C-alpha cells in the first residue's frame, strides 16, 4: 500500500465537536490500525509546544505540528521551533505603547507570559509574571505576543497586518501567534523526504484553512465550517459520528 502521511486537527476532528478531551475508542483503534499499516500519523495544532506537548502524549501521538506551524515534533523529539519575527514584534510593541495598549509576551517555550503591567491577564493555563519597568529589548525572542486592545481598534496598529493574530471567543486580548499549519506539514514532509502529494490532512475549523492548500489531499469533517468544506477534496461525517474512521475506511487506508 502506498504510504501516506496523515495530519489531524484535534478539537472537532479527533475529539468530537460536542465536547470532551478524549479520542473516542473507535477513532483511536483506527489510528492504531493506520500506523500498523505503515502510515505516518501526526496531530496538527495551533497550540504552543509547551502546552501541546502534554496533549500530544495524552492522545498517544509520536509526531506533531505545533505552534501554528512553527514547531515540529518527530518520534517524541522536538526537531524545530521558530519564534515570531523579532523586529516586527518590536515595531508592534512600539505601536501598542503609542496607543496606550498594555501588552505581554511569552519569551520562551514555556507556558508563561511576562508583562510590565499590573492587572494584565491571559488564559488560565499560562502563568503570569509582572515585571515593572521591563522593556521588550530585555528579551531576545518572542513565541507569542498578547495585546489588550478593544475590538475594532486593531487598525491603529498597522504592523498587525504583517503578523498572524486572532481573538478567542470573547477574550479582550489580541493573540499574535503563528497560524500556518501547512508550513509545519511541509517541514515534516521535507525532513522525511516525502512528496507533498502523499500527505492527507483532516480539519474542521478556522485555523485549519492554512493547511487546506491543494498541495495534498484535504478532508473536512461533517461539522466543519462551510467555507472549509468548499476547499476540501472530501467531506466526511461529523467528528461525533466518527468521521475520521468513515473517511479512512472509505479510501481503503484501514479495513
């Protein structure tokens, strides 16, 4: 059988869109059969490596695209992890300060944020370190950048147009972080000397658009965004109906 290289989004793809944190037993069994048949399996997540590593282990994967495409893990080992463009981040911080927006950064591959501002906050999974008087230039790299900016005022910071950013749910912060899963997939395929057309990606959400590129086979979950389904080569059942298993069987990758 022709070897394929599978990359799976997590939430809404491997884990049902209805909630939870575990891969359903039938999906897990299908992944084990897939690897037994000689195929390569990896998760592809936008989460930073420091957070995603525990998820990778809990889900039983040896390989991973993380940091929105800026990090790759192969055979349980971190192979590559690139920070954000430093000069652009410095320029963005200068614009933040001109606008009066507070900011914080994650300067290394650890789940914490450092900021000079009292009262700054980020997600609960990150520790917060307040260092009064800190300057951006005190740090040599940036993995993630957080800005407390009211919705609708993003245009006051022109440098944002040159960086990937988003807002999560109703969170008041802008999250500046990598968002190109395809970049990590290419790095893994190049590292393994495998042709891009042998890759297969599964996804459902907004951060999966970057890996639905047309360079490889793209499968959208039945619960995926309509716009993602339009870009897909195949649309399977929803994750809650074991759509991953349905697609793998449909193409003969598992029995």
